[in-house]
C-alpha cells in the first residue's frame, strides 16, 4: 500500500543564503544540513541526493503581486491555478468562488472517491468550531478540503489519544483556546505520532502556520524557537517514516525566510521529498499546481 504524508508549512519560502535576513540560514537547523547538505536556501536547489530531494517551487503562478494564502493553498490542494482563475492572489480565507473550486477539485475528495484512505492529522478545538458557527471566522482552504471529502475533523479526544496534532505541534498554545489538561509534548513525539498516523492511511496531511505568523511579525526570537521545533519534528518524521512513507514538505508562499520584511515574498517555496520514488515525484513539481497531481500519480502507481 502506497502512503503519502504531506506536511504543509504556511509562509515558508526559499530565501537567500544570508543569515542576516533568513532564520533558516542563521540558525541552520541540522535536519536540512543533513538532508540536503547545506542550509535551506535557494542556493541549495535543486538537490537530488540519497536522503532527500529539494526542488524550488514557483508560488507566483504567472500572476502579478505577492503570492497569498487562499489562492496558493487552493493551488496546492486542488491543482487548479486559482490565482489565474481569480485574476489575482487572494489572501487569508477563501470566499465562495475559491470554495467552489475546492469543492470540485479538492485532492482529498478525489483520492477518497478513488478508494484511498485519506485523513488530516490536525485537531480542531471546540472554540474553533464555535467561532465558525457564529460566523466569526471562516474555514481555511485546508479545512474546506477536509470537509469537502466528507471527513470528520479530528478534535480533542484524538489529541488525548495521540491520534491528532495541534497546529503548533507541541500543544503549548492549547490553553489560549481554552483547551487545558492536554500535556505539552516534544516536537519529536509529535513527529512520531504524525508518521505513525500516516502509516495507517494512503494520504495524510498536516498544516503548520506559525511560520507565517512569525514572518509577519518579523520576530527573530520566535523564529529561533520555530526553527528548532521544525527541526526536531521533521527529524522524528524522517526516522519514523522508514522508507514506508513518501513525505512531501511544502508551502504556499514565502514569508518566514526573509525577516527583513513583514510581508510575504516573491521567493519560490521549497518542496522537500523523501521516501520511495522521491526523485521522480520531485522532478515533476515546478509550481504549486503540480503538487496534488504528483502525489495522486504516485498513489495510483
Ligand atoms: Zn501570511
């Protein structure tokens, strides 16, 4: 059974090989040095080696202006160039037009309709559901993708059972949304839990967005913490995936990799892939719209 784990990191681009602006170069987490032989920057691409592949993935999609989340994520999770369809990059949360594209082309529903076992590892809190119900917040592209496939959102019981991850990886932020009594876990334990969950499914996705928030705040202290969390988390995913999972790490647009600006960037994003056939999968990914089709082709073998 083929199995794919997609780790989607919001606002995580491939920047300059310059530690003055790029925390991924300044802090140079060992996992990237180990996987690709150098810091994670545009200078490292493309890399095809025995441990992993790294390709620079275009997020501009042929449309002027800074790449944004709603259209970029729709491109990743549907394969449709949503920016071209809408005529611009759209930030934040999708409106009715993008929601329609997601409903028609969402990768989770396509895979599920073709008999694959699919899931999202993210836990949604009761607070989140209340805010959506009260129309105080809108679902993200990823959430619409999950719901569009008829899947139930994982929540607190799954978190307690080690069968889901909080968006921050370590559970530290849960008390902010009134979820108490869930222990803080190490990024390594979260990584093992995610990889083990992925071994029970054909396709598993996980979304992390603290990178985008940190980039908008240009917060170097937080960036150092995030870099360390991601390094430990991805290391554990790598060790637990044991060549059984094809792991794809990617993003919707740049931001975190340039803390000299508070906006998104025009940089490409990294697509880092390891596991069976990672070379041929990586070779097919040029821009955000190629990701879901590359994963689908791999699963269909
Ligand atoms: Zn953003």
